[in-house]
């Protein structure tokens, strides 16, 4: 079953008017900003071709998070409605090693390995 992308009509915090991903501080919190080039269709494609991760301590019928890489940027999608939809955003912080390894392979396939490695070095722990 394909996952649906929940754009989060009430989630304006991840949207902005530039064509690149970045993090900004708003109200004392770091907020991921998606580029304007991420359309609903592209978001669903990334969601449904991404790397699912399930927390081994919390049994579930669907991945807790789904990761993908686009133009070198690592994206993370979190469940909005279990078994149905996710909301994604540029990723920073810890990512399971096995997921980073799979994303490295995707970046190679997508010919954005250099940009991916720069993103990982700067934002992924």
C-alpha cells in the first residue's frame, strides 16, 4: 500500500520561499525548511521509495520514520496517521547507521553523493 504524504496544511513552519533546504531558528527552536521545489507529487515519490525505519523497542505495522535523499539532502518523514500518512522535512541529528548506509546507496544511484556526504557531515550525527 503506498503511503500518502500529509503536507500539513496547518504546518507552515517547514515551508519557505527558497529553492534549497535549510534550518532556521524560530521562537528559540531550530526548524527545518523544505525547498519550494518539493511538490506534493515529489514528496509522495520520496516517501514511497525511501528507507523505512522501525524502532525495535516499539512494535508497529508500519515504519516509525521513512528517510530518503533528494539532491543530496536527507529527508525524514514522521507518521501523521499510523498506517496511512507521513509528513517529511529536511533531517538533522541522529539517524541509524544502517539507514545512513542505505541512503548512501540511494545518493550514489541519484548521482548526488558529494552533496549527500556534505549534508551528513554537517547535519547528521
